[in-house]
């Protein structure tokens, strides 16, 4: 495995097969392992699997967890080696952003709802860094998880609108044995918070299995189930169209139920397709 810490260190793309990218912020876990597995399938024997690790300061709003975000470099490096990653790109913030930077990428439709409403500027940071990674690494395809469904939708829109010739591959949410969606932020949870956090998936499944079609009934049921966990503090529960991300009044084709919930200072997200 080659490790590049500067843009100049990144090797040219090999002509023998596709280069497929998994963009991450590190603190790698089994969900990242599934992304890498899918990436290897996409790349094939002749292609390259590239993992980027960069804790992007632009996507952390003021007062958030940027400074304390986990950065286990040695463990992440070994994780990638064991999975047969071909290239690990692990730049510093100074390498990625000049001090007087003044150009950013804004998506001005899908970014204004849900996560974007709760985290102003977050998707500006996401789009800017992903565009830079695409320019630096020149992948043929990039792989993202469906847990961050809004991010996935926005990256697809950016690829379309900026005419990137990059295939965006979605991978279903990977979960722990108790149903909690895998996330690097799960490590922040206290033992009691971690015990209660699987209520997110239980609430989503309860809504899906209820057979209800009214958005109000579905949202009310989801909220009721989540509040059964004493430490849960709801940010949002919304029924939306998965393509437009707009709120809908009742279950229809491409419906998605999305939640964001705090446990202490830790904010977790999850979603499920309906019906």
C-alpha cells in the first residue's frame, strides 16, 4: 500500500483498470470495511482502491467536535493494509487548504433542508473537499454509504451539475449487532447512551411496519418511540422524497423517513425507505 500525505505524492492513475475512491474522515470501522469491499469489486483485479482520510475543518460548524474528532492514524493505516487498499491519501489541513483560500462549492437546493438546516455550512464544506479529492485523485468512481443519504444526494447533484465523469456508488447502511448504524461518532457515547441509541432503528422499523401512510402519523409514531429512550433529544424526524429531499404529506414512491437525534452532545442520524 502506498501512502501519500501531499498532493505531489499522489501517483498518476494506472491505465490498466479503474481507480475507485472511498472518501473518509478516518476512525475506520466495519462500515468502512464494507465500502472498501464494494470498492474492490468495482475496481476489479486490475484497478486501484484508494482511501482518503481527511478530517475536513470546513464541514464542522463552530463549537462542534472538530478538535476531538478521533484520529487513530496507526490503526487506520493497519485497517487499510489488511483490506488490501492500494493507495491511502492522508493529507494535512494545510496541504488541502491555503490560508487565504477564497473559493468554495455551494449546492443551493438540497443543502438547505434536514442536516443543512441543522448544520449551516456543513455541505459547503463537504462539496468543496469532495471536489478537491476528485480533482487530486482523479477517480473513475467513488463509493459512499446510504446512512448519509443527504450527502449522497448532494454529491450526485454536484457530479451532475459540474460534469464530473465519475460514477457514484451507494452502499446500504451497515449496522452493529443491535441495529445501531455504524458511525465513528458512536465512540463518543457513554455506556448508557450507547445502550439506548438503538432506539433509532427500532423507531424507524416501527414506522415502516405500522402500515401508516400519513406523514403526520408516521412522524408522530417515530417521535413517540424515540422518546421512550430517556436520554434521546430529537433534532428532526421527517418524511421526505428521497430524490428531491422535500417533505411529503404521505408515503409515495421513493419515500424516506429520516431522523437526527442527540444523545448528550453526540448527534446520530439514520433513515429508512418506505413503504
